[in-house]
C-alpha cells in the first residue's frame, strides 16, 4: 500500500508518549512550526515534541498579527492539518480558549479531536496579544482557574496535557505571576507557563518555586534571555519552546532571495543556501505520487 507520509501513531499514543517525556529533570525541546513546510521538516528531525506557535500560525495563515484576530475555527483547522501530516507529538497554542467557559470546553474538545497532544491556555483579557509585547492585560485569577477546571473536566484522554499560562509578569510583577501559577496548579494544570521572566535570576526563582513541569518560552529577540539546554535543565524547566526561530530565519532567507531577484532579475549566482529541489520534492510526497501513478497506469479511461 502506498503511504502518503501521514502519522502511523494514534492520537492517544502520541499523547501518552508526550506525557512520558515531559517530567522534572528532563528537558523536552519543541521547535516552533507555523505552516506545513516547517511542520514537515521539523517532523523528520527526531524532536520529542513540536510546538504550533500562535504568532507564526496566524502570520502565515492570515497574514495578521497575533492579537486575538484568529478565530477558534481558523486555529483548530490548522491543528488538524499539522497533526495529519506529522508523527511527532504536537503542543498547540489555544490562546484564551476563544471566549468563556463554554468556549473553553468546545476548544479543548476540538483540539483533542483534531490531534493535539497538549493545549496552552492563557489568562489574558480578550483581545490577547503576543506574550512578548507590552500592554497585555490579564483576567482575574479566579476566571482563569475556572477555565483550567473546565479544560481538565472536558478532555477525554487523561494524557491530553493542559498548559496554564500567565501573562501577569510584565504588568503586575513576578510575585503576582507566581501567585497565579500556584492557584492554576491547584486547579489541575499539568504544566505551568509563566510568560516572559526578564532575567536569569527570575527564571531561577521560578525553578525553585514549583514542583510541576515548567515551560520556558525562548523567543529570539524577546523579553526573556535565551539560554542553553543545559542551563534550562539546571534551572528546572521541563519544556522549552522556540516559537519564533524558524519563521524569523525563513523570513530572512526569503528576503535575501527576493532582494537578489529584484536587483538582478535572476537567481543566477545567488549565495543564499537552498533546500535541494529533489530532496524537497521527496519530502513533500512526490515519490508516493509517482508510485501511485505507476500502480494505476492505464486504469483511467482514455479521452
């Protein structure tokens, strides 16, 4: 049978695999993927998890900023497509849950059914903003606690991870962010994501304060220092996501190609490294297309 490169693992198997990997004392590194080419490339490289970045997905899918403009429907469709073409467990950005408690229930059901292995839900007010931008406002902690409880109650698979993110640090300080993380842990969150600590010492304070697995958001050019894997492990982080690195690199590479084409009218003599076209075509599945055509040669009616 000709396979199209879709996942051989069931959603339950991938979720169990991810839960077993994310634990204290072990760092899971998840590169950000933002559209199907990035997902296909990252999926082949042996990572323990992938991270569907909200910023990058909204930018690539809608050409808009990550500012609460993408809908649940926009994002769950992306979750489903990512999960279909990859085998690596996928951690997915669920923003604020796209509304109130009923919306959170609908979102968790939809993300889980679409193939996500974990959902990240944050305590920002709507419309939310990227976590490394200024001006973020947070809802009362009690409102977020209710969302976490609904998320935990809603999931069908107990291995579907609920990641509780607080954006309180930038506006309200580290102490308030830690207070919120503590009550979110008691509400049943599986991982704690304290967004944008602003120094290594703040990160170490977080590592000493919590027993639950912690998420480090490594945004190149963002508000948090980007540390080595060894340092993140030593601090106590269990999951490190790198949401922006790939799309920033892709943007720079595309700009270089377009600059060359605009200046010279051709790519002849271009120094920008390119993915070899035959290998890229194989990754995209043209090998199984050729095999399909061979197997079914002569079966179509001739006009």
